[in-house]
C-alpha cells in the first residue's frame, strides 16, 4: 500500500508534456505532446483550440489536430482529466521549461544511442533549453548525436 501511495505522490511531479503524452491521444507521441504543451501552456487552452489553431502549431497536421479534437470531444476523456486534476497531476506548463538561450536556435538534433556521461533525456532538455529542436527522424539538415552500443554477437565495424 505504501508503494501505491508513493507512486501517486511521484506522479504529481510529472511534467505537463509527459502527462499529455500519457493520456494516450492517438497520433500524439512524446515530441507532439511536447510541442502542444509548449504552445498552449495548459490543458484548458489546448482543449479550447480549433482545428485551424492546432494546424498552425509547428509540425501539427490535420490528422493529429483531428485526433486531438476527437479526444477532447469524448466526455469520458474530459472526466478522466478532471479526476487527474483533482489528484494533483500537472496540466500546466511550468516556467522551468522556458528556453534559457538561443545558441542552438534553428538547429534540429536526433539523440540516439547509448551515452556514458549523460542520459538521453538530459541531452534533449539541454538542446531544447538552448533553443534547439529534438526530432526522431534523421534527414540531411539535422545533427545526429549518439554512440552505438554493440551487442555481444555483433561485429564492430571500422
């Protein structure tokens, strides 16, 4: 029982973008949840957005926007959000998430692999707090960082 109570207390410290991701809105993954949270700052502002408002958010298309609208149109989902609010979960973006610099502004990074000195989450946060973007897709205009960890049966290549 103590573990359950401790788990409930810890969930109150989970950031808005992670709570938004955990709601399970179709097509809203970790990156999209982060973008929506950063743009709208609260669940109340997000749920009052129109299709056009949502589509104007960076990297949000009609498919994702429609899914978000459908989620908020379901009364069961709204009831769930109200219950979670009552329990103290974060449904607003705190001031701690504002970028503190712009040295990486206009640059997009893909963070992948295993790091010995940093966690992937800490690297992503560092990139974002310095004005950069984090993506999961590699393309010619993105910076990639990471180190491959080789399995025991895998040959290391040059």
